[in-house]
């Protein structure tokens, strides 16, 4: 009698899903902006010219943002139960593409993490994120290879939670800059804030999977 109507709950879930997918698509496409306008803006505006001209850093940076963007762009599709049921082959093919994108992007992310703005605290945050992203995705792959469906699903949720840090970083960073009035201080905090809460949410979600 005092509970929320079922229709209200369904509406909230649909709205949340639409917002989730929209943010994944928008930020997944975001790396394309680096090829359309001069790149000395946003996060790169804090980088030294010597670093921006370093060929190895550039390879790592573009590998990370392009393939990371791809993983974000296609990863949400895997959580669509209707798609999995109706077209398991597509689910597997998208999964393979996601795995490749994550493995390469996470390794590149770990490398460029050593050059993160804000020093060692920022570096540790982003390097930790890269390691966790790689590990959870690898475990998801090993579980599905061994037909452990439930464990595979849980690890994929953790993997995409780490991937979604690209979205939450862009939500938190401007807020932190407004609070502290300092980009470097905000960046040190967001290096951890962009992914730790995501994993806590993933923990809550996976605890419901039996």
C-alpha cells in the first residue's frame, strides 16, 4: 500500500539506463575531438611541450583514448539481456572486440599513468585503475572460457565499471575544480574518485547476482 508503484520503478530504471547509455556513447565518441581541433585543451593543457612531442607517450596516449573510447562505446551493449538472448553470436563478437580494446587501452593507460599531472598520487590512482581494468577483464575472459557464466558476468560488471571511469572523471573534475579552484588539486583527487566509487557500485550490483 505504501510502496512505490511498479510503473514508477520501471520508469526510473528506464531513465537511468538511457542516461547510462547516453553518457557511454557521448564520452566513447569524445576522443574524436582530438582529431578535429588542436589538442592543447582540457587535460592536455597541463602537459609540458616535451611530453606532448614524445613519440612513445603519444602512441600510449592515442592507443589509450581511441581503444578506451571504443570499449566504452560498445561495452554497454553486453548488458542488454534481450540482445544476448536473441543474438548470442553478436554478443560474442562484441565481447571479443571489447576484450582486445581493453587489453591494449589498459596497458597504454598504465604507461601514460606514470606521466599523470599531479605527481605520484595521481599516477598511483591511474596506474591502479589500469591494472584493475586489465585484471577484471582478463578474469572475465578466463571465466567464460571455462563456462563459469555467473563469475564471467560479475567480472564484466567490474570491468565496465572501471571503463566507465572515463565518464565519471569528466563529471567529477569540473565539480572539484569549482570546489578547490585549482586544477592540479582536483586532478589528484579525481585520479581516485573517478573509479573507486564505480567499483563500489559494481560490488552492490554483483552481490545481487546468484
